[in-house]
C-alpha cells in the first residue's frame, strides 16, 4: 500500500475511507501528478535552451518526483479497482434476503401444536418399544437412523440391524436380483478374507480348518474376485467391499470421498447391479436383458 504523509500530499490512504471515494481521489492524484510532471519537464527544456543548468537540474528532480508519485498512485488505482470489482461480484452472488415468516393464525398454531404432540408421543412410544430389546433409540442419533428388525422372545424383544434395508430404504429398490446379489457378494467377500478375522467361527460357509496353507475355497474366491474387479473396475469393486463387507454407510463414504450422499448411493446401486450381471443373477428381468444386449453389442463392435 502507498503511504503518503498529509504534509506532502494532503491525503492518507487508510482503510477507514470508502473504496469508491478513495478510488476517485486516487484518480485525481494521478492526473494531478501527471500534469506536474509534464510542467516540470517542459520547464527543464526551457532552462536547458537558456543555459540555466541549476534551474534545469531542479526542474528535472521535481519532474522525476512527480513521475514517481503518479506511478505510485496509478498502482493504487488498479488495486482499488480490483477491490471494487470483487465487492460488486460478491454482492451480485449474495442470496436475496428471505422474507420474514408470516405469523400463524390461532387455528394454524393449534394444528402445529397438535402435530408436535403426536410426534413426541410417537417418539416416546418407539423409544419404549426398542428399550424392550435393549436398544437406546433416539431419532437424532445415527443409531436411530438404522433399520432394526425386532423378533419377539416372549416378555422381551431381540433387535437386529439389517444393513441391506438401510441401504435400500424404498421397497421398490429391494428387488429379488439385488437381494440375491447382496447375499452372493457377502458370502464371496467372506471367502476372500477367510482367516483374516480373529474369530473365524463368524465367517459363514468358509473352511476354518487349522491346517497350514490357504484353503481351496479362498483361492477360488480370490480368483473370482480378480475377474469381478476387472468386470466392475476398482472403484465399483471397492464400493461393494466397503458397504457390504465392512458395513460402511453412504454418509461415511461421502464424507471421506467429498461426494454427495446421493451420488454414492447411485454408484453403489449401479455396482450391485453390475455384479448381478456378472453372475447372471436376474437375467430373466428387464435389467438383465438390457445388460446382456449392451454386452452383445459391445462384443460385436
């Protein structure tokens, strides 16, 4: 920033001044010093023609000083112009002020209070219902957003979490092909990672013998996994592994990857359908026929 003393210029370029006013004054200073520069250099030429060396030197010094000040103020003009353009751009992008909400009528206020009472009663009823299964249910927490299945055990209940239902909350998305593909992938990933979990008894359908070496089931599963990864691509294959085997949620993956939660959900559905097409699951439905047609055209090309 250019800092000039009041005794030299009569203007202090501080941040307390308004930008448009400062810009106008800076432009005036540029014109002023340019005029002084031209006048001093013209006077130096006249003194040179008359042979007045001392006056010529003094006029050249004043002209150089005016030229330097004009250059400094020109830089200030460019800086203030840039600030003003940025401010105007930000003001243009600023959202319009929202209108103040209208006051509710007495009838609307009563209906609102009634809805709130019903909502609180429903939350309290579900909280008591889940407490019988030992679940601390609260809709404001992640635990309250999970999909629970409750089974009756007489006086108590047993709660189990269905990760498939939490990934496909709409009933229309829970097709038979996706359910079968999910089950196939869950068993497949358990076989691929057989022996890597500290408690192998929880791995379904895996040879947990204590003999040294790698089981044939895991070798076959790894070979299948290699071709499945080539079929889907690394991103789609990794997404299936994170969601189905590691029980990750869309929100967690979206936060880590910087994507929107809906984008992750759409990519997962596409990856699951692609895995179903790899194993030939659901070829009798419209999706299987469409996939096979696309693959046939690709092979013919």
